[in-house]
């Protein structure tokens, strides 16, 4: 079955990130000069303007910063079977913020500050999307 | 260093009808609004030498409009790629161009078939290149979806309620009822607001602005010249454009914005009021960019009409009503008049300052604020009669 929803188009800045997702590893850039983590991937560290960078594997832990529940599908044909779904901004343990989906959770049960962890969803053979699910109480 | 206070004026305004299906080209709409602004000022197209606009790949180039109008020699023409953030910026571009000697008489317009043509609210680049690769694959595609994230953050941080958001929508509608140009003129109650369906939680249908076909235009020239023209001139006291750090890679992107519980407004406030030489307490009428209800709260807070986080209680207490201390969006705003991307706010501010606002006139309005923008960047003007 063809995947019709938007698929990321990796570029020279982001190829490493999406390759990491494909192998179910959440990779982040870390500035080699000042240690600042950054996401989305970019060519220059906005904190110190260095171009030197290392890629590190993130913990995959995050907290919910903000979220929405999409109830009206746009475009309809692509999302009518998905609604309601949750899009969230999550703050990664390493600092940067990511847009993602919260899955494995009633959309009405999402709360601010909720602890979540990364889980990869296969979209195609080449692309896996980093989504997040609630961390079960007591799990570590 | 701004030393241009009251040196430039809006000498003419013009609009088309606002509708869902104009049946006209954007070029027709733009030309019609520009000719109306010139006629209002009593200036011939032969005298125009500058023309500026903003667009979202949904409009017509400034030189195309100048060509339609038979402008003999354009010396300054700029098409700024932008969203609502640019709606006041283009007026400042006109001022800057005249001050720099690049032009003398400058038309500013925004024209779009925003409902029957390209629907800005309905989606964006689905190919997920560039910054979009980090958002669209998660089904985060439309502007209502983008800005609901900001609204939620304000609710988390300050306890802002649906009823407070609803007050913005209801106030706009009450004003639109009195505005013969408004697209939505049926009265709206809080119950109507709360009963409207969720589009993208926390936004209900009535938190979201209209989609419109139409155009608005203004004519900017020197104050000494404007005094000799047909209308009472409206002076530009000051204006500002900008936002904070990490404004993002396009108008949707705010992944690196520090905190979505506030927007651009706080970052331009000191610049704006410093240039204008007045403060929030001096404003008689405020036309505040309202693509969504929440953005009014953030701009009221950011520009200092109330404290950070208190926008909800401020509007719930009736402060923004037409007969309240700070009448807001007297035309009905983007929520109920029309979505001409914030440029209709400029038209309304000028109408109010001239005393031409009819049934919705704020008595003795001397100083008006217009704002434009809802997220990481925006612009504002302070105008006086």
C-alpha cells in the first residue's frame, strides 16, 4: 500500500538524522565547540556559530511541552481515518524541542509535563518517524 | 534612530467588497482597491511612483498593478513574501522609501482570493522539504494546527479558558454586526461560541478567522503633502517590526521559539512605543491581529495593555468592548469582518481616526494601534489623526 501522507525529504543537513530513525536511533547534533544540542539539524551552532558538530544518540526521553488534538482532518482524504490524533511539542532530555505525535494514549489524557519516550513508526522502507508514547508509571 | 514621528501620513484608503467568491482576478481586486485609495486621497495614478505589497505566493506583483493603473514611472516596487506579520511592515517600507528619496507617493496593498483561490488556512507544502520535514510528517500541516499549539501553551502557563478566548470572538462579532462590509454579521453568544465544534483542540470553529476574497490599499505620502489632499490626514507616529530570537525558518516554524505562551509582541513593544512617543494608555482604539482568538491575548500582554498572562481576565472583564476602555477590532477583525491578512485592520484604524466608522465609530478616537502577526514575528503601527 502506498504511503500518501507527507514524508520527510532528507537533505544534506538532515540525512544523518533520518538514517538514525531508520535504525530506530534518535540522533542529535551536538556542537563540538560549546556542547549545545540542536534540533532540527542545521549547519551552524546558533549558540557559538561553530560548524564543528558530533552526532550523538539521544536518550529518547522527553516531556510534553504543548500539544493539540486534531479533530478536523486536513487534507481530509489523508487524515480522515487518523482523527483524533495528537501532535505535540516535546522537550527532549538533552534540551531541544521536537514536533511529534503522541501515540499509545487516549488523546484526552495528554497533559503538560507528561513523561514520554521515543518509539519509531515505520512509514516506508526508508523512513521511520520518531513518535512518543507515555512512559509507564514506575518504568525506567 | 527614528525621527520620523508624524512626518508621514496615510492619505487615502480603499477596499473591495469582501466575499467568499469574488469572481474576479486578484489583479482586478488589487487594482480596484488601489484606485479607490487614490480616489479617496484625490491623487492621480500619474503621481504614484512607488508600490509595495506582501503576498504568500497568492497575489499579483506590484509592477503588475502599477501597469494596470497606468503608473507612468515606478521608481520603487517591492513584493514582500510574508504572512500577516508583514501587514504593517509594508507601510513602514513605504515610509522608508520616501525618506530615502526612492519615491514620493507610495501605494501599499494586499490582495487575495483567499477563499475561492489559494486557501492559506487549508494547508501548506506537503512535500516536507526543508523545515517542513520536521513538522508535516506528523500531520502538523495547517496554520490552525500550528497556532493551536501556541494557544495551548498560554492555557498551560496561565490557566486561560475557553470562555476567555470566546470573549474575543464574541466581541469581534458584536462589532461586525454594525459593519456593513463584514462577512459575518449574525450575533454570536457565548453559548454559540462554546457549541461550535472543535477543529483542532483547543480551537473551536469560532476561534478561527474567516477565509476571504478581497483587497485593501492605502496611499502613503509626506505629511506636508497630505495636508493638501482630499481627506483629513492620518499621521504615522511610529511603527516597528520584529520578534525575538529563533524566529524560525518559515512562518510556520517555531520549534526553537523560547516559549509559545508569548509571541512577537513583547519584543517590539519598547521599540514601538518609543518611536510613537505614547504608550498603551494613550490608545483610543486598537485593531489587533486576530487570525485566531488567542493572538489577541498575547498581543495585549506583549504590548503592555495588561500584564503577562492576564490577557484572558482582561478581555473577560469587558475591557475590549466597543464601549470599554480599549475598543478592539471595531470592524470585526479577521474573525468576523474578513481575512485580508491584517491589512483591513489598517483601513479600519484610518476610518476610526477620520470619524468615518459609522455605527461602530469610537467617539473622539485620536490615537489608534494596528498590529499584524501572531507567532514569532510581526509588525505594528501607532497612528493619530
